[in-house]
């Protein structure tokens, strides 16, 4: 039997708040899974139930084919990384790393070898005599990684491990974590509210809202095919229109957008979502041949934000604000400026459509 | 109830099953100890005062109120306590105000001086005042040549004000640091005069602190024994009346009855303080320390003189007692001598040695037990933790004298093996001061990130090892502070232990009273000087230890070790 982790109908109620609501999830051995969601969505509570710091109100945590609800945290073969690093301030780096091994009464020689191995793994050998207070945030979190990995756990649980760090170090440490996961083949469950981080790091992303799983899938799936307007909004950036469906068209203000494949939808009210990079920005007069005329509109550039490889434009379309991302090269080529009038094109296949009532249903609270 | 396929549950191993119980066992042990060593003695006192020949009776209380000489003690106690309360609160408020809200020089000096009375027994003030204003007082008899002397209510009030002053300053100093000075500035910018700002903004904003300081002062005064017994003369208060009923007349029933009467205002003052401090905490936020406008010259001078006078009074008390123990015949013959240190009483130097040993034991036991109690209350929160918390804060409501009387009434049985040994003194002092120790442990443990403990647990540490390897080292500073507190209390307390000393076990603080009682006033001063020296010595030793690396690494993120 492999060391899979399974959550069955996992539920946690605090007072009259349902923090986690019948969550079912299977995590295979060696998989890197991200729990993604806004604060208060229950992702950390799930993690704490896996670690054993919270007892499920209902449901089971199954590991290695056994229900482990009653196991003390000490007996679960899991390492944990905390947002606040949680290093022992009274111990230096190598004493911190050795702690878990000492608790397992590992022989001295093995212990020293293992600690050195871990110091090398996170590149802190020269800092082994230092105390946590003398290290930077990034270094502290690397010590925490080494400390959690030293007893060789089969699952590593990370609770917003990079939130307290600044952007550059966050990206670098993200790569360190990903590399460690691949080298060691360890199962990682990673909790974050940062969608960019989740998409970048995980094999599988689990998006949560209000204690429930909204969608799970590979980062690409989640980004390209969000199943609900919540996911479309939370993961990446989207422009939203709420309109009325008439056969294969959606009426929004004065526009009628052609959206293929919506005839079968259950409701008349419809949410349309479109990613900023899918919207095409053209100088007036550029050729519009072969384009669907009803999906062609006009607007005026209000704000230009330079993001590096892409340029983000805020375009006012009759008072409606649309975000468009243009590749930097095109932006230069087209010589776009603030205040310019432009043509906007929404390719029919770029639209994601959601029945508007479905969101109400999804937001409904549990019994 | 399981579907086919998953019917195997993992069960915790024996080791961790036991671990789950450790916290419960420790909780029950501490709660049981508090019940046995606090509630049981108090219960015995209640029983003794209300029960006679197996039936409920109010006879004792009738007797108390019918005897005008004894019942006057209730009025006397309230009289001195209320006056002391008013004077001390006002004096301490302006003192704290000067330290927090003005830009006078020498704040560090004034701060340290204010806390000096804490290192001496609450008898020193009375001894000093007698040397200064007594029948042969330096000022009254020697300088002014008048026959007026300070014995009685005036003496008690004066000495209690000096004794309670640091306690009130602690509270008001914290309160005034928490109240937002921007309020004052806002009011000023709206055109209010400084005096108006003071009365309309500063004082109302500090009202919780004022009430809390007043309640504490009242409680300290009404329960104090050392000062009134020395300077009170014929002016009897509840505490001295309990003592004389029990020690001189062997009327344990009346002693118990007066104890219950003393318990009532003391518990009320405690409840007020408890309620206020709970509300007051909301005010103390982590707001940044605001910039203080330079005070005007007039204000600066006024407050400097004010603080200087109070500091002078406190130093004068110390100087008098210390000088008094080294000169031949105060105030006539100023030749220096060590003869007062040849203690003529039974205990002598042995009593100092016993006091030191007892205080070490109290310091260690107190610091450990309150750390564990605080850990359970703040971090572990097992079922019934509210009960443990209630038990832990209750000792502050019980006067030491009442507790001590409860001990001799409850434990004077052959099967209580600790009775008549120094251990009963150790336990009594620990219990009497349990509240403050626990509260400061809790305050310290609040600062430890819960993740640190969870990290230890997730790495395989059980409760005991988590405590020893992580919690204890991180609480080292608080532990040492609590040790000092308990040590100081044990060295200086009189009321809690006066009933517990025996023909063979003498304590230095009690020797002072006996020496004074037998007319060896200078030797009483010498004994006080010895106690002060030991407390100061201990403070210095721990300060030196704290300076070395041994403690430096434990300050968490705030103090990085240099190694």
C-alpha cells in the first residue's frame, strides 16, 4: 500500500461556524498539492486536521490505509512548516535541525551526519552555529525546512510558508521548495492564498471557498477552464460581464457578444469572464477582416501599467472598465498612449460563461 | 459504521496515551494543592468562627461587636485604610505622571527609588518613623524638642503610605503609559488650557488605573500587620487584634471571627481590582510610544521638587533604619558600632540563615509552580481550566495573616507531617503570592508563538519534553523574575508567617518584631538591615548572571546572542 493521504467527508465546526464542510480529497504519494483560497476558506484548518492539532468534527483522515484521527501529532509521520518559521530561539541552527532526531533518539553519529546533510541541502552549513535571531527571514525558513525534513517524514505540510517574506526571496525560496520536493520525492501539501504561487509550484491546485472545494486540477486546467466565476476571479485576473442570454448571444448594456456553446445553459442571466491577455487591442483602422463583428467594440486607454514582459491597460469601454494585457513588443509596435481611442476585440472562444444563479447555489450555507 | 475497505484505525501507542494524561494529572495536582493549602485552611477558619459545639452560631460575632475595645478595630482599620488609600493614590498618581508625561531629569533615579520599599519588610517604615518622630525621635525630641510623637493612627497612616507607594506607582505608571497622549495633544490644539486638559482628559482616561491602585492600596493597608504592630501603640486594627487574640489570649475562635471580618473588605477590594484590571487591559495596546512635548520650565521644576521630596522621604526611611543599626544610642550617641548586630534574641543569626533557606525554597517552588500553572492556564487549557484559573488568582484576596492562622488551625494534627517544619512556611508563602506569580507567567507565555510549541510537537516531542526543551528555556526571564519576586516576599513577609514560626524555627522578619517588642529597637533595625542586604545581594547576583550568556540567548528575537 502506498503512502497516500485521503480525506473523507472531513468537517470541522467551530461554534456555529462551519470552517471545513465535507471535504473529500486524495493526495497521492509524492504529489505536490496546493490548497488555495482566500483567508477564512478553511484551508489552514484542513492542514491542522491532517497534522493532528485539530480534531475533525466529522469525517476521516486516512493515511497509509488507516484512519489516523486519533493519533497524536507526534506519531504522525508528517513534517510541518509554519508561516512564522517557529524556530526555537534558544537553540542554534544545528540544534534546531537536530531536535526531531533527538526526540526519536537517533544515535549520535547518525544524528551528526544527518544534520550536516540537511545543512548542505539548504545551503546553510556556514551558519550552523548561528541563532535564529541572527538570520534573515529567508534563511530562517530554510532552517525550518531542514528541521522538518531531518526526521525524513513522508509528508511535508506547509502553512503559508512564504507569506512573511518579501517578493524576491519568496520567488527564490519557492524554487528551493519545488526542487527539494522533486529531489526527495516527498508528498507536499502547501497552503497559500497567493494564486500566482499556487500555479507556479503545484502539481495539483485545490481551490477552496467557504470550507468547500470549488475546483481541483492542474495549474493549467484551473487557469484556463475555471469552473465557476469565483475561481475565474480568484485565480488570475478576469473581466466580468453580467448579461442576458439570447440563444447564442449575450446582451450586456449596448453590446451583444457572440458566445458559442451557451444555448444549453439553464439560466437566462449569465456571467461572462474573459482573461486580460485574451482581449485584443487594435489601433482604429486596423484590419478587422474575419472577425466577429458583434464582438468588436471601442474604448479609450485610461491607465497604462508597465509590468515587465506585458503591459496592462485599463480601457474604458463606455464607462465599463476593461483590463487588457498586451505583450510589450506589440505595445511598442502599436505605439499606444494614454487617452488613445482603440478598438477592442473579444474572440468568441475566449469567453467563459457561468450561469449566474449557480454562484448563489454554490454560496449557499450548509445545513 | 465503516464502509468495507477501511476498517483499520490507527491507535496511539501507550507512550502517547500516557502523555495525554500528564497534563490532566498535573492540572489536578495543582488544583488539589491549592484546594488543600488554601480553601481548606480558610474553610477551617470559617468553621471555627461560625460553629460552636456542633451547631451554627453567631455568638462569636456578637461577642466581637459587644466588646467596644475589640470592635473598635474594625472602625480603626477602615479609618487608616481609607486615608492611606486617598493619600497614596494621589501621591503615586502625580509621581507616575511626572515620570510618564513630563520631561523632568533623573527619571531613572526616581523610578528606582520608588520601588525601593519593595525590598524591605513592611515594618521598616514604622521603625524609621519611630526613630524620627517617636518618643526619642531625632526630629521630635532632638531637633524640635516637643513631646508629640507619632504613635497611633498618624504613625500607621504615614508608614502605610510609604509602604504602599511603590505598589500604586506600578499600576499608575503602566496606566499612564497606555493612555494615548495624542488625546492630550488633540485637546490642547483645540484650545484647552493645560490644567483643563489634565482634569478633563488625562485623569478620566486613567480612571481604571486610579481605581485599581486605590483598591490595591486599601487591601495592602487593611491586611498589613508589621507596621501597625510596631507603631500603632494602643490603636488596634483588625490585623493586630487577630494577633493579640490568638497569641496573647489564646482565643482562637475570636481570632478566626476577626479574620472573617477582615476577609470581607479584603475580598471586596480584590474583586474591584480584578474586575478593573480585566477591563483596563483593553487600553494597553501596542501603540507606538508617542513623542513627548518638552514641559514648560515651571512644570518641570514643580514636578522635580515633588518627586525629589518623595524620593527623599523614601531614602530617609532607609537611611534611618540603616544608620540606626550602626550607631550606639540613637539619637544621642552617634558613635559607630556593630553591637546591635549581636542579636540578643533567641533566633539571632540562625534566623537569618533559616530565612534565606526558606526564601530560596519559596523562590524555586513558587517560580516553578506558577510557571507550570501559567502554562496550563495559557497554553494547554484542559477541561476545567477556568476552575484552576480561579483557584490561582484567589490567594490575592486572602490576607497573609488570615492564611497563616488558617494553617495553624487546619494543620495542627500529628498526621500532617509538615506541620512544625519549615516546609509549612514555604508552602504558606508560595500560596499567599501565587496570584501574581501565575499572572506574570501567563503574561510571558502569551508572548511565545504557539507555532513554536506545535513545531516541537510535530517533531515528536511529548508534553514533558516540549516543556523542558522549549517552553522552559523561553520562559527563563519570567522564571528568574518570579524567583526574585517569591524570594523577596519570603524574606520580607511578616503577616503570612507570624503564626507559623515556632520555638525552634525562627525567621528574620519575625525576629524584628520580637526584638522591637523586647525593647531592642536598634537590633530590630539591624535585623532589617540584614534582610535588605540579603535581598539586594540576591538582586545583584541575578543581575550579574543575567548579564552573562546564560540568559542572553533566551530573550527570543529581542536579544541576539553574540556567540
